[in-house]
């Protein structure tokens, strides 16, 4: 049996090993590092099924007052590991682009494969954090690795712009987060979420000051999850960053943001006006994401806006305090987003990232077109795909809480979503293509995509495994 | 059925045959996509399904109460979602409609130039969606199966459509998405309107709850309005009908047959299956609104149909118009009217499929469906002309065809609602107006027949050939069933009407 923190240590050591190998064995083909990373993370993923149960969190002391190994965190550790493995698979496909942009040799590819592993350790730590101190440290671990990853192909001006924007706004959000934590600490004298909850039971604390702190924390986390009005950086950064990093950013970083949000909000939902504020943010986010996605012609940018839209649906779940609905949606979002990015990476190297570059894909590669079709219909929310169950649970939660405005706006924006996701399907299936040569797909990518397609349909019919995993 | 037959029936274990019915088209579609010969596989799957449905029809014990051939698989214990299949008279008739039209649609598929496999796969997916929706006893799968048809329809119109196909494909998809998500909200509200202990997505459990008056009247009104709006969009209830004519005019003939004939009946089936038994208070409360809207379908759309200058648009509008009659039957709120509505769903599905099939054949030969270009085609296509004549007469509602047998029940049923010897109620006024719809449909159908098949023929059509003998099989099948229902309506009526017996009275 293993205790939970050893998983993060194992991942960290794995990342170090890859970096060391790169430094001391320059002759090895860089792709080997990616395979080492995938194999190592897969081993850790298996390890998560042999954890010893942790002590209950309410009387925890010492290290365990900063760190929990509850079902939610274990679940999202697996989630982070799976995401990182899939991102590494995509990075192997993307390696030629990095090599080309580097100009000289393939010297930096080793870091390109090592950094996601280190980021993964950060993601896994973040989902276990139950104290503002550990939340802050782990989120920064994630963000700092992303600063490097986003601007990795730095000779490309768009990437550089993305890197600078992400750096500045990331720093700004960190500042908000710290300031908020300070206010909350000032009011309650605690940083541990459990004890903050207990402190709020005291009628003498200053509710307004606590609310101010909570709003600042919300602003800080709003940057991470791309909620309106803190979404301005998203389209440019997503479009400019190397595509696997965009995928990683939009799944990994967003998922842990939501886990932290769920944990942090639990005590603060007792505060007045907090719920109304969340409902407002959720409304704005679904509206902005979906409406702004309508006119997009660049697929990567479209996916950026779609990720804002999905953040909106997730926020509906958060505003209704429905953890299982949010979790299921995140899992569905992981599967379908990574699938669409995986196809995008392969097609973009052949033609480009515009939607028109997908014209006639069904003729050139029926497999890729079918994978994209499944990803798009799942993102749109067609039944028998995981995306539909995600929306179903979210809408159920909203109706259960009598959030009429959220339901009405949600339904209208879902219809918007069909328009822009089906645009991609139209390009693939009924626009003529200028080229007819086949697109090669490597065996590993084909395997990963097939697994994702099967998972999307399987969860679309039988969602029980995810719902059960949270209960244990 | 005889004793030996009964034993045979037990041997094959009928519950699994419903599963076969729903999954057979999906499996066939996957096989086709994997490389099996497209047309042959599709025909075999559709034929096998017809066989199973006919078996189900002949072994159905209409004198028994409740759902038959039931099979159930647990999907989520927390949410009480089951993958449950079963048939009562109402769904049995619609399943029969679905398999007949599927076979005809597959049979009528001509040569497809690109992505032939995908075309057949899309048709089969639509068929499976319809069958699954009609056979599901669980609200979740009832809803989900209908949506299975959405993307194939989008692709069918978009890839293989004619005219302004892109716009038509978007319009139908966005409209139907909006409608079905409104339905979804209504269904979730319905689920939550029942006390926590008896919450379930199972239609049987919900009916149980409704019989014991567990759904509050206030909730019933709200949910009924949502369902009427959502299902109304799916069925092209006036004024949410604009997607339908455009989509059917652009769609390839087999897609229009399946969609107008079968999938569009889903919304009506939903109202009959959910609104009538579960929300009687809501149905009563909003009956007047529904009556006004359905008169929009019958009178306004009827007049619009007369004004059409192309055969495909005219057929599209006519299918919108005929929905008005079915809504009238649903609004009547008595067994006579609702049974008539269910019967007309069956009859209309067959007749509109036949009309679209022949229109598609005409288009494939002439390349146009504008009335001004056509005329006199019966000279070169006598069999097509005959079949179109039959279908047109059926659609108008001439005695001897299924449509007449069903429409007359609707008119009697609606007239009886709120009937007071001293004065006319809104229902009597509506029925009187709706009867004029028969005249309207006679005008446009006969006009279409005259302009297409009668009169002088243009020189350039002299080389056109009639339908291949093979295509006469599905036509004969469709006409045969229409006439069979027309002459022996009781074979169908006796199995449909028990579905409403627990919830409605014979007259009011």
C-alpha cells in the first residue's frame, strides 16, 4: 500500500530523471524521453488504485491539515495523470514543429517532454490542497511551468505574444489571489479551509470583509478557469501557444481550477450574495463563450472560445454546488477536448489551423474525420456521448436549484453551440478539398484517439463508473 | 394466435427481439462503415426489422393491459435510469410505421455518388433513433434515441441535399436542437415534480404516480407548456414550422421520407405518451392555446401550401399542415380523438413517405420539381402517376384510405369535447374550420397531381422511363398498408385505444 503524497514525489522524481537524462545522455533520441514519461505516469496511475485511505480531514493536524487524500482528490489525481499522458502523446506528434521552430538542433525537446511531467506533479498537489497556503504554492507550481510551456516555440511571434500575455495576466491573478487570502486570514485568523468554515459559524466576524476576500480569491481563480470577465487572455494565448500546451492548459489547468473553486467556495457559500455573484458570472461566461465562438474561422481560436463556454456550463454546476455534476462534466470535457486537439495537431501540420483547412478531411482521412466528428458532437452535447450526460447533470442541478435564468440561457447557448461545432463537421464532410493525399497517423496516436472515442461513447451510455468513483 | 405459434414465441424470447429491433440498424450501420456492401446490408437489416415488427404485431395481445415484450437493463442506480424497452398499442403502431418507411426509404435510395456507405449508415441511424424512441420505456432513452437522428439528418441534407442545402441543414439542426433541449428541461422538471421517494425516469412508474395524483396541478401546467413548446418545435407546430418545408425540399428523398414520415412523429408521440397520461390538468389548461395554434397549421399553412410553385416545397408544407389534424386529436382529450391522432400519425407517415419517394424519382429524372416545367408525366411514367394518385387521395383523406379512417375519428372526437346542445364551444368551431382543411388539401394535392402528371408534356421529357419494377415493391407495400388500415381500421384501433383507457374517458 502507498500513501497519497508519494504519488506526487514519484512524478516529481520522474520529471527530474528525464531532465537528468537529457543533460547527461545527449545522444538518446528525444522521443525516448516522452515514452519514459508516458510509461512512468502510467505506472503512477496504476499506483493510485493501491492507496491507503487517509484519515478524516476534520481533526487533521500537521501535514494532513494542508493535504487531503479524499475521493475527490484521488479522482482528480488520476484525471491529471491521464491528461498528462495524452498530452505527451500529442507532443510526440508535435515534436517536428518544435524542432523546426528551434532552428538549430533538437536540443530543447527534452525539456518539452519533461515540463508536462513536472506540471503534472503540480496539478496532483493542487487537487489535494485544503489550506490556502498549499493551494497558493501548488497553483503557482502549475502556473510557472505553464509560463515556460506556453512560450516554448519562442521564435514564433504569436507564441511570444501568448507567452507575454499569459505571464502578465498570470502574475496579476496571483496578486489577486494572495490579496484575497490575506483578507480572509485577517478576518478569520485561519488559512485552513476546514477551520475557516468553523470560524464563519462565529457571529462576530466581519462578513463584509470576508466577502471582499472571497471575491478577490474568485477573481484570482477566475483567471485560471477563464470565467468572464477574466477571459481576455484566453483566445490569444490558446491560439499562440504550441497546440499540445493549449490542450493541456484548457484541460489540466482548468480542471484543477474548478476543483480548487469547489473546495474554496464550500465555506464561502454561507456568505450573503456569493451565490448571486456566481450565477451572474456563470451567465456571462456561457453567453460570452458561445456568442463569441459563432464567427470564428480558426479552429484553435474556436476551441478557445468553446473552452470559455464550457467553463460557463461548469460554473452553472458550481453555482448550484453540485460536485458530481461538475466532476462528470470535467471528465467529459477532458475526453472530447483532448480528442479534438489531437486531430487538430495532426491536420494542422498538413494544412493549417483554419476551419477551411479541414475541407474534405473525410476524403483524406476517414479516421481523423470520424474522430473529429465524435469530438464535435460530444462538445455540442448530442446524446450517447459523454458531453450530453455532462450537460444533462448540469441542467438537472440548475433546475433542482430553481435557477431559471441559468436554464433559459443555457438552453439557448447550447443551440448556438451546435452551430459552431457543426461548422467543423460541414468542412470535413461536404466541402471539397484541394488536396486528396492521405494523412498519415502514427500507431500511438491512433490508439489514443480510438481509446478516447470509445470512452466518449461508453460514458455517454453508461456514466455510472465516474459517478461511483466519487463516492468511494 | 395458435398454440404452436405461442410456444415458438416463447422460445425466441421476445423481449430480446425488441432489443434486436433497436440495435439491428445500428449494427448494420457500423458494419457498412466498416466495409460491408452498403445497399445489401441496409436492405437486409431493414427487412429483418420489418419481419420482427410484424411478428411483434401478430403476437401482441391487445386485450391485455400495459406494456408487452418488456426488457430492462440498469444504467444508473442513483438516477434510476434504465435502458427499458417495451411496447403498448400506441408505440407498436409507430414501430410498425418506422420499419415500413425505413425499408421503403432504403429501397428508394438510388445511386449515391460520394460516400455511399455513409448515406446508408445515416439512414439506418435515423431509423434506429426512431425505433429506440418509440420503444423506450425510460424518459432518458426516449429522449436520447430521438437525438440520435439529429446528426445523420444534418449530414444527409448537407452532403447529399439539393438547392440551398447548407442553410436548410443548419436551420433544421438548430431548430430541432432548441426544441429538444426545451423538451429535456420539461422532462427533468417532470422527473422532479414527483415526490422524491417515487422519482424515476421510468414511464410506467411516472404513470403510476400520475394515477395517484402525485403531480401538482401547478407543476403540470408549467411542464405541459414546456413540452408543448419543445415537442411543438419538433413537430412543426405553427408558428415554429419554418424549418420543415425548407429541410424537406432540400433533403434527398429517402431522408425526407424518414424524417417527415417517422422522426417528426416523435413529438406527437411524446405528447400522447407523456402529456395525456401524466399532465391531464396541463393539457386541459392549455387546450385553447393549442387549438388556436393548430388552426394556424390547418388554415394558414394550408393556404400557404396552395401557393407553392414547386412539388417538393408543396409536399413539405402539406406535411406541416397535416400535423394540425393530429394536434386536434391530441387536444380533443378523449379516447376517440387521441386514437384517431395516433392512427393519423401512422397513416400520414406512410402517405407522405410515398409522396416524397415519387417526388424524388421525378426529380432524379427531370432535374426539376417546379410545376411550370412539369406536366403530362403520366404518359411516360404511368406507374409513378398511379402511385402518386393513390398517395394524394390518401393524403386528402378519401374514404378507403387510412387517413380517412383516422381523420374521421379525430373530427368526431374533437367535436365531442365540451359539446353542449345549447351552444358551440371553441372545439366545435375549431372542428368546423378544420373540416375546411380537407377542402384545402384537396385543392393543393389535386393541383399538384394535375400539374405534374396530367396536361401536356414538354418535348424534353419524352425519353423519361417509368419506375423500375423493383421499386414497385415498396410502393405496393406502402399503398397496401394504407388501404388495409382504411378498410379494416379496427385491427389498429383496437390495439391503440387501450393505451389511453386509464387516463381518458370515451367522450369528454
